C-alpha cells in the first residue's frame, strides 16, 4: 500500500502532471467570472513551468549535479586497467530500468534505453572481473517474463554465462533491491550499476542496507559539450524527461532524509 501511495504522490508532483493540473484549474476558474483573473495567472504559471522544465539548458543544469556526484568507470581494455576499488567487487548489481513485452523482439530490444545502458555496462565490467557474479533486478506482472529475466537474457546474449547470473524478481523499488542485494552478497563488495541521475539515491539506500557498494553510473543524460550552441537554448521532449528525473530524484532524496536514511 505504501509503495503505491508513494508512486501516486510522486507522479502528481512531476513537472508535466503539475502543469496539467494548473491548466485544468485555470480552465475551471476562467469559467467563473469572479476568479477569472486567478485562472489566467495559473495558466501563465503552467506555461512558464512547462517552458522552464522543457528547456535544454535548464534541464541540464537541474540534472548535472546528480550525475556528477560519482565518477564513471573508465575504459577497461584488460584486467590490468581495472581500478583497485573495482577489482575487489565480487558482484555486479544492475538495478531495474523497465522493458516492453512486444512479441518477436530480442531481450536487448525489449529493454528501455536506461535498462539497456545498465546491462551493457554490467557486461563490460564482468568481462574484466571473471570471478564476479551478476545480479539483475526487476519484478513482473504475473503474465509476462519478469524484468530481471529479460535483463538476464540480454546479458546472456552478450556473452555472460547463465550460471553467473542471479535474479531478484520480487523487489518493487530501489530500497527493496538494496535489501535483496544484501541478502545475496553478504559482506562482499558490489559494483552498483544504475543511471547516473539515479545513483545518489541508490547509493544512499544501499549504504543504509549495509551493502558495500561501488557506484558505477551509466546512462548520462547531461553530457558536457565543448561550448554553447543554439540547441542549448531550445526546447524538446528529452529536456522535459531530464527535468522529470531531476525533480523525482531530489524528492526521493528528501524523503530519505525525512526518514533518516539519507
């Protein structure tokens, strides 16, 4: 019950739903002669927020501090290139990122862009850590393969032996994933793979679950460029998605702090 309550509340606090609520409220108020002025103000606020969150520069500015908190794992051509902190990892944990169940598609094509980036990074790490095991996470709906099984199949298709993979298919959120990982890894160090914008909250939850996790961020949405160009002042759907990630993760971090888990 708490899980779904969190989902519903967080959904209505995201940029696009907030703007839609303001537009509907503005429409209702403008139909009333007494409060038409307030309605016009709410409509202006909705347009302003939509333009703000949909802007390339603003959305990049919002998400970049989250993505810059932990360094990415560098190029790994051989075992000699593996950083010491990564070499000690006995497990690679991939957090779920969603997939679709369209028939006829391969596992890699079923995965969302975030999930695909995460499992590709895990496979890259596993190739230089031959003794490490892979843990993939994500539940199902009871009628289709679980997300964890799709991630596992994608890893197998990229050359990882099925015997090296363990599935966590009952965890519904990052906190559940952290405690499930603790039960499987014990005191071993793990390489934690998730999207860069999600990593600060994921690392905090894994730390609270007493998992010795090395952040391995991927799926960067605010990649730095050599300089400003006209596109930086434009608006697009990707920017709105970037802003949504930034708002969602900051609300999640605030919730963790309020619960004493940040």
